[in-house]
């Protein structure tokens, strides 16, 4: 979905970190936000609205619109566009309560 412009100053040698998105490992560059890292793997959507379960994805990337809300390290309603990636983070889509309870984690647990 998105491609990084490697010719920009300082981006070519950035340290890599690995995080987990929906049970799958993804690589990001240190300093990236969670939203940028997830968008780089084309997630389709990152959350669903509470009332109609409409799919949404990060939009403004500056903390204004709240379309980037995700579950990060077990904490719901986190603004993924404002949180830098860290090694080992576990990131999940933000789903409405009716569907979130039906989902298992990467170990098969609720």
C-alpha cells in the first residue's frame, strides 16, 4: 500500500524492529509509528466502528481523527499514529465488543 522513499535523508540505515500484527510478525523501522508500520503491510483495515462494524484505517496520521485506534500490547483504544514502534509489540485490530470476544490470540486463547 505504501512505499518508503529510501532516498530521504536518514531512512536507509535505520534500525529494524519486529512487532506482531494480528499474530503475524512485521518489520518496521525504529522511529516509525505503529500506524505507519501496519499500513506498510496493507492491512485492509485497522479497526471497525462500534455501531455498524464499518472498516476504518488510519487517515490523518497526526492524532486528530481517531480512525487509527488499535489494541496495542493488550490495551484498547490506542492512537496508533501517535505511538512509536518497539521491539516485541503486539498489535491487533480494534474490533467492536461483539466480534472482539470471538477472536483468539496467537496462542489460541481468548
